[in-house]
C-alpha cells in the first residue's frame, strides 16, 4: 500500500457513493437505500480514504448487542488486490465486536468469507424480469396500505429476522416512492411487503407472509400499483421452495445468487415465511 490511507466513518455523501459503487457491481440498489441504511447504525458505515479520497467501503450494522450484518464491502476497481479492502474489513469486524455477524456473499467472495470464519447457512436466489402473470387475491385476506411498523409488524418481523429492526422498517415503509402493504386474515396480521424503485425496475423487499396465498394476495395488490410490464426483482431463500415456485410462476427468471453466511450458528428464523429478502446489504 502506498500513500496516506485512513479509515473513518462515512459521511452521508460517501454512503451515497458506496451505493453508486454497488450499482456499478450490478447489485441494483434502491433509489432511497442510502438514507434508510445509514440511519440504522451510522457508525457502522466505514470508508477507507487514500490521500483523502474514498476508495473502499464496508457496512457492519449493529442491530442490537447480539447481531450485526455486513454489506457494501467494495473496493474501487483501481485499488483492488493491494490490501486496502482487508484493512477496512478488519476495522468493520472490530465494530461488530463479539456479535453474531451475517452477510450475503457473492459467489466470487465466498471462499474469502469462509477463511474469515463465516459458515454457509443457505443460498438466496435473485429472480427478475417483467411479470407475465398477476396472481389472484385469495378470499378472506384484507390488504391495507401502511406507512408505520406497529407492534404486530414488529412481532411478525422478529420471526424472520434475528434482531429488532422496527426503526429501520419505519423508514423503509415511509421512504419516498416506497409502497408498503400489510395483509390481514381474520383480523390478524398475516404478512407485509414493500415495493421500492431501484436503479433498474422494482424490488419487492421484504415479502413476508404466513403462506403462499398471503404472498400472492400482497403481490396482487402491489404489482398493479407498480405498473404492468415493469421489471420486478424478488430475492428468494432457496430453503423456501414456495418462494422460488412463486417467483417462477410470476414469469421471473433466476439471475444471480448469494450465500447467506454467519460467523456462528445460524439464527432460528422462520424461513418458510420469507418470500423476499429485505436487502442483501442489511439482511
């Protein structure tokens, strides 16, 4: 390594730069991702600066004293293979402390993550394309537009995520351009979903549902709101065959995959309820 290389917390502008880098890598981030992400743990967004210029990024977001999620691990193409990224990685892992750390690793980096102590839990598969079929809404399920994550959403979300992230969901539901829906069956919350505009098309993320009928009913409401013929992306956990089957029934095709990995035993999540992962960057 040459020059003055320092590691510091990224500013809001630098986080936006990291999101731009993620777009260049083909990750297709959402238009409002930067502000929502940074609000969770501003100190967890770290950058490496060479002679004052941002050249590497990482986020290690501490959700609570027990769980953290790693993402945005990117080095500018002009500065790869020179050790700058690994120094930033070490600083990020130090920020996590002794928490369980999760990540969604692209295929090219999975062996590196294994050498750093991460263990494969399962694969996530991104499906995308123009939806060719709008699913039918199931009888007895009521869909409501929502802008807040109340106690019922918080309770359901804790079955599919290892930590309380209500503050993040509040921002996610209400961000400009985001469309959030909740599904109720017999008066009880049975699922929720958010469609958000991205650099290319829309992602349905998250899509959490008690079963496929609830997931289809949420999509029956959201997809027309997004617009017929729009490009749609759905990140599905491979261990939930109903999720992958639903994506294929919509006419979506598998694109790329990630490995959900953890530094210790995988948390006990109700994966059959996860029809769409919230983000590969923050879990």
